């Protein structure tokens, strides 16, 4: 399974709580965004499922260079998430039109600063 390089940054949940977002460049013209609306201090392996019908977990989307967004369904697995340390995981996602994405990723922390609340 291919391992994609990625970037992870702190983010804000819709209610201004702590969150983080992983950006995975998929092709020259597309990026997968995985936003998790929890603090980036996950100590144990965890899997998140999308879509998040509770509105409490996060979102996963696929963005083309044309700014067209598509919601993704499926799962994203993280070994652990700790600010300052590489974030590794796996994804199995699909677009509304049936395009499938399955890979591993390794994300380095970016320097984007978010002010929540």
C-alpha cells in the first residue's frame, strides 16, 4: 500500500473547540482533507468513521483544483496523534460518485496557527 506524505495542523471544531486537520495531496490537482474535532493528544490507536452523523467527530472531503468539494465516506485510522510528532495512519474512503481512496499516510506538523474561541 502506498504511503502518502501529508501535513497536519491544529484546527478549530465548529463550536470553537480544539481540533486538527490532515491534508493529503492525492494528485497534482486534488487534496484529501481529514478534520478531527478532538484535541491532537490521542495516545492509542483509533478509527474514525465518516460521514459523522453525530456532528461531533469531524469530516472528510476531497477537493479538486477547481475548488469542487466532495464528501467522503469510510474510515480513517490513526496510530496516535501527538503535536510535534509524526502522525501516521490509514484511510479507506470513497466519494459520492464511487471513486475509492485507500492508502497509508505520514504527516508532519505544519506551522499554521489557529485561534479558536
